[in-house]
């Protein structure tokens, strides 16, 4: 999937925003983080990043945005700081600015799995459901076991009203998932898909996305094949 981010309209004007971070699900994933060669981190940045991680853990997204903005200000070429800023903005409800940060991030480093998932969430809010599905697919190309991406594809299928595919993917993922928290999330997701199926268009019930821990945004992983 190519970066077609500029085809997405102003997501800040979308009336129906059904994606919010509300579950307590903690995911185990291997999310690649790409470093910029020759980048020198300002000494204040690690302290700011640690503070921002703690704020994300507490779901204090407004404070996290402020902290990560300061980290980016201190080092505009730090991809991890910008990645975390984009995620904090998305979680705090500012999808349009999150998209802007993601675009800037792609100029620093190739998008990682977490970045593609964040793109996917922005596309869902913008109503670009096929684009969202493609973004989550790109995340799986980098990390084939990424739970966030698999659930994102299910939600994108449901938003396209391809309920047959959504139910099939949920069943397959439940069968392959042994973590109790993830299974509970999948059962809740199945109920949300059913409610959507019974809901007349264009009304859309909320379907929460899985939470992502701060550690997953900074976790080092192998570079994708061909990188």
C-alpha cells in the first residue's frame, strides 16, 4: 500500500467518531521502531520520553501530548518522539493532527507497524475504510502477529458492512488467542459488530480499539524483509 494520506479529507470535521481508546486490553506485540542514522538525541529528550510514557500509562493523553511535543521540539528528527506524539494525539481525540505528525514521521523513517496501525485508526475516523484496511494489512506485513492490526482489519471490514468476513476473522482470532484479556476484547468486538449489523446506516455504534502500551511504541524489533 502506498502512502495515500493526502487523499484523506479533514478528519477534524467528521461528525461520527466511533473509535475511542476505552478498553483495558494490554497487547504483547513486536513493533519495529526505525532509528535515523546519525541522529543525535538532545539530553533532555530521554527524560521527557520517560515522563510521556508514564502519562500514557495513566491515560493522561493531554499531558502526554504536551510532553511529547516538547520532546519533538528539542529534537525534530527523533522518530520515536514523533511516533509517540502521533499516538497520544490520536488517543486524545485529535486525529487530524495525529495524521499531520504521521506524515512528518514518514519523512524521517519508513513507517513501522505501530505507525501503520495509527494511520489505520485515522482512516477509520475519516471514513476511508478501505484505506484503513490497507494500512492494517501493511502493519501485518511488518509484524504478522500484531493483535492491534488484526482487530483493525476486523473493524474496517465491519465498517464496510462486510459482516461475513468480520465474523470469520473474529472466530479465527479467538481460536488462535489464548490470552484472556484479548479473548474478552474479541467477544466484546463481536457484540459490537452484531450491533452495527443491526444498526441502520448511517448511525454507527462505538467499537473500541485495543489499547497499546507505551512499551510497544518504543520496543525494538527486526527490520521487515527487504529493508
